[in-house]
């Protein structure tokens, strides 16, 4: 079984990030991953093991007035990054647009659903393999220091041979994207239940 987790990269002052998490009534770990950059990792739902991050990232970006990114990695197979800026959806990225799963609507019509929520008819062509939204310019402002846009673009495309698989595991690709942004990957690439509590600096545990 592969690796799955959800996390948020927030830009701004810690006080504003904390206020947003408090307003949402969420429990989360918040860890510094760069100058004015924060990993926000909310607790998962007990039954599903999933932590909703899109609404929280949107709220954080509204409160801080800065970008926030919701990351979702599923089963080491696919990842998404949804960028919000001042509370508005600014950019969407999916590492493999051809990844689909079965989906039925309320009228019991069957579709293939992409990881970005796009629906495709079961009797129609599916998108070709590869990423969508792999534009480094949409992510450069999230980094610290001088971001290497070429390296970032390669990471978004999955062109970095970090393992022996035919393509990068999604969590390895996520790590390379964060490395390219000059950020500390560890706090953003673990779920709440597996948070690295010995990380330096230590995670801040926020409770409702």
C-alpha cells in the first residue's frame, strides 16, 4: 500500500496562520519550513483517514492575504497542489491527469473521475498521461531565496529520477518540488498521525 497524506503550505505571519486555523476550529500541527513559510497539517477524520485541506487553505490565504497551497498525495500514485491567493483559487496542479477512478453521480450515471475532480465519460477517451498545471511561475512566489525555475519545472513534470520505478512516487515528487522551492519537505510530506515531533523547529500543536 502506498503513501497518502494532506498538508498545507502557508505564507505569512504565524499569528495570522494560527488565527485562521482557530477560526476553522481545526486541530493541526504548524511547523516552520522556511522564512514566513509554514506547514499546516490538520488532523485526519478517524473513519476516513483523510484531512480536508482545500477549505482550510482558502481560509488561511484569506486571513493572511498571502498564498496558501493545499497538497493531496494519494497512494504514492498521484498528487495535487491547489494554490489560493487572498482567498481566491489561483492555480491547480495534478501530477498525472490520466489517473482516474470510478464515479457515479446521484442519478447512478457512471464516469471516470480525475484526481482534480474532472469527470470523463466511460466510453470516451481519457487524458494522456502527464501533469496538468506544471507551470513553475505559479509556484515560484511560494519559495524562499532564489528559486531555480528549471529545477522546479522538472520536479513538477516528474523528470527527476529519484527511484527505480517507471515514474516518481508521488511523495518523492512532492519532496523534490519542495526542495526546489528551498523549503524543508519533511513537515509537509507526513500526515498528522505520523508528524515528526522531533523536527527542529518543533511543531506547534494547535487545538480547537
